[in-house]
């Protein structure tokens, strides 16, 4: 879906004001990553909100004209100059209701095509072999717990669980995540990450899934068939599966 944002000069309220049209929200976040880490633009462009930026440049449109900055976006976005303040009409861009993809925040994860289906971990199943359910207080050193058994992550229409999604590098809190970023997804209540077992099922584990990318949420996971108990009654749960190739469902953070 086409995505819009304003960008204005920080030193006044009338000049060098633009509407930026991006091919998608993902392109907007990728452009911001490149610009915010560019030696030329990092100190002069600010992301105030997902749809509002400021700049202190003579010509901010050069951000997609220079090979060393963001020239690869020239076919995915464009700038439209707005008229000056006095007596000119302001172009009103559509407002989008979405969750900002900020590294380190906690999110519910739901299906894009079936928004009532969420990732879910039954907390009563988080336990060690032959013991009571695990709590955060007994997991201050989870890697020292040899009896821990990986627990399944499900897709549910009636329950949901919050997960922390963050970049794997240091000092990444607050960074806007993009598709190529390597991430970890953890269950914050017990500070344990998700992994994938030998059958491809997503589980809560003591070790994170290596090579997991933020872009995997677009096509790297799918829901299995509905599960039933021994009496044939629906459990309102589906297994969450990590696909071997990029043919899964699209999931979104909310």
C-alpha cells in the first residue's frame, strides 16, 4: 500500500516543505534507516513520528539522488514540494493507524489476513520436567536449568500473548526495524526466546532461533490445522510453523 509522510525544514514553518510518497511503509522505514545512518544526513534529518520528519538541508530530495546515500530508492519514492504558507493550499495526506516497529518494544503478533488469530503461549505449560510452572522469579538464570522443556507457541482466536521483538545487536533499543534486520522474539514474562524444533514448530526455548529476520514476519511463518482433544473437541489452537522457504503467511505487530 502506498504510504505518505510530511517533511519540513526545521528552521522555519513555510519553506522546503514536502510530501513524500513511498511505495510502501517498509520502503519508508528502509529509507529512514539509510538516511539516519548517512554521514551527510544523520545529524540533519529527524523522525518526529512515522509520518512526520524534519530536515536542515538545502535540498532534502538529494537523499535519493546520491549513490552513497539512498539512490536505490529513486524508483520507490518521490518528493512533492508543498506551496508556501501564506494563501496556499496544504495537501492533506491519509493517516494510518498502525504500530511503529520499534526495536525492544512488546507487541501482540496477529495474522494479516485473519486479524482475529494471534500468537499465543499458554503460561500453564511453561514448566520444567516434573515441576510446577515456570515463573520469572525462577528464571533469573534460565540457561542453568537443565530440566527445562521447550514449550509450543500456538495460534489462537480466543487468547493472545505479548512478545518482545528486538534487534540482536547491542544498543539497538528505539531503532526502527526493517526487513533485513536479524531479530530475536522473546516472551517477556519469563525472558525466554522463541526457537524452532526439528519439526518446524515454533517453541519457547532457552536458546534463540539464529538467522531470524524481521522480514520473516511477512512470509516465514504459517498456522497449522486446528488441534482437537482426545474427545474430538476443538482446542481453538493451531500450531505455529516456521516455513523452510518464503511461502508462509503475513503477520503484523499490534
